[in-house]
């Protein structure tokens, strides 16, 4: 089979390798049909690392995927050859203290697709996965939608932690695929007003079309002043989705006393800072968001039940052989790209 692996900074190569075998009775072999290019994949492509996670070349990234079951292990009960599936890229151990506490996303022995030191990614024609990672999808759901359910699940998880009641007024700073996932999940949850920002006008247009109350470009507008004029009491929750220090500073100024700052974006730096004066005087809560914590099925249900329309997220398609072109487009924010999908 063919697999595409990173071979250096901004370098990748298509290689021929043996088709993977089922190693355990509960494994399944999946033929890839769609793989989304994620911002974390781009971090590995352009810098070779995210924090302590360093790429050892060659290495295949990719974790947003959907495909078809080809073979199943002897103990597999939920799936059969021919089934169409979405994938949860997290493979927790199921027995550690974190898993037993309902936190499989912080499993002590977690393996995650496309994460250095854990598991090779899904930029391959075939992939072996545990049965528990695969979720059957209906024929009415496209492979694009199924692959996009992975980032959507992060938005669903972030919203579920921070919006216990309907009618919240929120901010989303950074309107890439994760910011859009938060917006769609917040709308489905009953958010009252949603304010967004991004440096790309094409993404702002998508935000408005998707239902944002207001969206502005921080390179041309004073985001804090604009939102404060519309919301003098400020916002209940702000989702920082771009990993940018300036956005973190803006987020604190947008939150009402007792508000919550949700850290969803991945910074390119090892350290960020906060104004302790702003945090302390208004008792701002800070909550990190680590992936999706068992929310893939919920995301799929929201898509299937038409409570969320994810289609506008996918703006570009590239065949498998042009994967590096897709990565270069996403890395450079070219051509109004929101989400690029690799097709097989």
C-alpha cells in the first residue's frame, strides 16, 4: 500500500509499505476514504513538534479520517466488512485512573493517531484500528462529514464543559475549523449571541453565514471595543481557538466577572502569559480543552439529525498524491482554505 510520511521540515514523501495486519482480535482494517488536514498536522509539518512531542522521521501524521471496513478480527462484534465508519483517533488503555474517572482523553498510556511517540497517522491507504475507535455512519452521511466530525467533537466537548445553560453570550477568537466547530456546537446548544474574530476575511464571511452575531478582523478593528459596545456587561465565555497571545489578552478583557476562558487553540510557543490583575479582580476561570473526550458519537448525531450543518467547513479537496500541496495550502492560509480534505 501507499503511505505519505513526513521526512523533514516541510518535506514529505509517498512510500510503499506492506498492508498492515490485524494484530488483535478486536482490531479492524479500514480503507481510508477521506482525511482532514488539521492545524496540529501543520505544526508537525512546519516545525516538527508540538511542545514535547517531537517528530522522529519518517512519520505519518493525520487523525481526522473516515473510511470503509475491509476486515475484522475474530472478537469484533459491532462492525463488518463494507461498513462505513468515522474514526475517533484516541486509543486509551481503559484501565488507568484517568480512564476509570471518565477522562480517557488524558489516559496515562494514551495512543493517538498521528502523534509522535504514540501511533502513526492515517495518511495511508489502509489503517488498523481498535474496534472501539470506529463509529458506523449512515449512507446519507458523506465521508467529508464523517472526517469533519473529529474537529466538531472538540467543539462539542468544549461547549459541554462551559455552557451549562442556554442563552449564553460567547466569544470565539480564531475562526478556523476548531472555531467553527465551537460556533456550530454553541448554536446547537442554544447560545444567544456569538461574537467572533479572525485575521482572514474569508473565514469571517463563513462565520457570519454560519450564524455568528458579529465577526471582525483584529488587524483592522478594535475587537474588544466593538464587542463591549454591543455587550456592555461583557461575555459569559470566550473560546480562544488560535493559540495567539494577543487573542488571550483580548479574551480576558471580553469576559464578565466570573466568566470562563476556554483554551482550545494550540500555541506555537512553549509559554503564554495572563494579566493576573484582570484574572484576580474579576475571578476569571481558565479551562484547558484537551481534544474531544468521547464526543465523536454526539458530533455524528448532531450532523445526522441536521442540528448542525458541517458542510461549509470543507472548502478544498486534494487527491492522496497531492497531499503536500494540501499541507502547503493550509500552512499558508492560501485560497480562502478552511478545511482541506485528502481523498482516496
